C-alpha cells in the first residue's frame, strides 16, 4: 500500500499514522519528525530548518523533496509507505506524482482527517503544556494554520479529482477516529 495521511496541524496525522502503517506493514514516514530529529541533533539540515519551522513556515520544496526521495529509496519502502505531512505544496504533489510514475507505481489512497479549527488549536495548546514542542505557541499555531489553509488544503482537490481521497471525521477519541478511518479506507479499497 502507498498511502498519504493529510490534515491541518493537530488533526491527528501522527497519532493515527503508526496504526495505519502497522495495519499495512509499511513504514510511517513523517517529514515533521525527520526535521525535528535533525534539529534536536543539530545536524546541518537541522540548523538550516530550525528557524523556518519555529516560525510556522514551510521548509523549501527542494530540501523537503530530497529528504523524501532519500527515505523512499530505503529497502523498507519496497512494500509501500505511509507519508505523513508530505506533500504539502503543489510542487511536492508533482514531485511525488513524477517519482511514482517513473517507477510505474501509484498511490492507493489519501486519508484526509478533518477537525474543526477551534479543536485543533486547543489540541496544540494542550500539547504545548505536556511536551513543549517549539512550534506549539499561539502565534506559530496561527501561522501554521494559515500556511496549511493557503498551501496544503487546496491539494485535497487534486487527490479528490483522482479518486484517491478518503475523508475521515477526526473528532472523537483516538480509538474512535482509528476505527472510522479503517472503515472508510476499507470501503474505498473495496470500491477500487
Ligand atoms: P508536522 O510535524 O507535520 O506538524 P503539523 O502538520 O503541524 O502537525 P502536528 O504534528 O502538529 O499534528 P498532527 O496532525 O500530526 O497531529 P498529532 O497526531 O501530532 O510538521 C512540522 C513542521 O515541519 C511544519 O510546520 C513545517 O514547518 C515542516 N514540514 C513538515 N513537513 C513539511 C513539508 N512536506 N514541506 C515543508 N515543510 C514541512 O496530534 C496533535 C495533538 O492532538 C497531540 O497532542 C495528540 O495527542 C492530540 N490528539 C490526536 N488525536 C486526538 C483525538 N482524537 N482527540 C484528542 N486529542 C487528539
């Protein structure tokens, strides 16, 4: 299976990604996690992207795409993959489409988690208290939401037009969302 999980900041992508990836025996690849790992370890990449991420902006496409290409070339991606947080721009969509078509491959589904904006902000503010993620402060959360709405939300139309979009209501307990997501995905796959 080759899957994407999309949604606004705080929609639950990372929370649901592991269960989804485990279900299909594929690695869950989060560009956000890769960046945070590099920031924590003060690698050249981490130093380059820290300010951008702390400000709630997107890392440049060429940097992000190179990381994703390297990761998808690893042997554990041969049976498939789940990308969490990629693509986020139309440039990245075209990059991924090209990457797959050059290999004669295609995506199976794009899971889109939907949660109302007020609930998203509350989740991120709650996480700030628990975990202290540098980009979970009120100003940066606002900017992340704006950037998502301007650059990433429109990409859902692209995947809808290709018949790949699986819309999932992301409100409720983590277990409820997971079961709903599996149900919607099964229905989508059985229709294909
Ligand atoms: P990334 O790490 O992807 O951040 P994000 O999209 O802002 O998403 P979050 O991780 O905040 O939320 P999530 O949807 O994964 O939800 P989560 O499960 O964590 O990216 C960070 C930054 O890296 C970007 O802003 C950008 O700068 C850069 N970047 C990454 N990819 C990029 C790309 N492709 N191009 C350019 N730049 C890129 O849950 C959030 C909270 O809610 C948690 O506390 C969780 O416990 C809680 N929660 C989850 N589900 C529920 C539920 N059902 N009920 C109640 N609480 C819940």
